[in-house]
């Protein structure tokens, strides 16, 4: 029971760090700058629902994809860990990785399409980008049905929290201030980098066992 609790907390913190809903609030506000409150709610709901479906899909069929393409779990852990660590490193520098956030030109173009921002770039790649998908597949593939369900439920809770942050984004940013937002982003980057390194270590251990 204790191991399951620790696993649940680890999964949630991994998702929280890589999706970083707090730092994504200003991005959401900029993408919906010309929309009214009701439209913002619709965009947030659609984006998070799509992100949840994407993560659920990869959590459920992760092992099937491994078998289909002949990919071992250690190989995916190493590749996914390096990707997650890279995103964390960029966040530690106060930047966002291009795999985690769209380019400024892409964001500017997306502002002209109202609800379509829910699909791109919000759902992909901001909320359910490569790092999030890699994290979901890594956590769910290391066990059975229980681990997959924990992964899905943890991400669902995070989506609910993110929705609240997006809807009340203006008040939230004003409350904590820009300086605190930068500190939080760097802290999430540190957590993310550590999780990525741990994924690589576990992948290397598994690889040596396979070749041993």
C-alpha cells in the first residue's frame, strides 16, 4: 500500500513538473487574449480533455506499441529520460524547450483561430507534448493495470487543477507575481531533471540485465 502511495505521488509530481500548469497560465492567457471569459472556459476544457485522451491512449497502449515496434522498456526509459531531462534543463535556465512550447510565430498565428488553439498549440504540444507522453508511457509500462490506472487518474487530477488555474489565470498571475512564477518554473525544472535522470538510471539497469 505504501509503495502504491509513493508511486502515485511520484507519477503526479512527474506530470506536474513536465506539464507545469502554473507556468503555462501566462501562455494560455496570451493565446486567448482577445476572447471573452466563456470562450476561454471552452478552450481550456477542450484542450485539457484532448490532452487527457492523448495521455490515456499512450498509457493504455504503451506496451502494445513497444511490442509492435520491437522497443524494449529500458530503451524507452533512456530516451524518454534524456528528453525529460532536457526539458527540465531548459526550465532551469528560465526558458521553455521547443518541444514543450511552440515558437512565438506559431503562437501569434494561432491567436487568429479562436477555439482551434484548444487543439494546437494548447493540447499539443504544451499540455501533452513529447515529454508528457514519454512520462505517461514510462510510468504505465513499468507495471500492470494498477500502474496504468494510477497514471491516468494522476493526470486527470492534474487536468482538473490546470483547468481551475486557466479559468482564474488573471487573478492567479496577479496574486503570485512574475518573480514567483519564474522561481516556480525553475523549481519544476529541477524536479523534472531529477526525474529524467532517474528514468535513465533505471533504463541503464534494465539494459545491463538484458545483456547480462
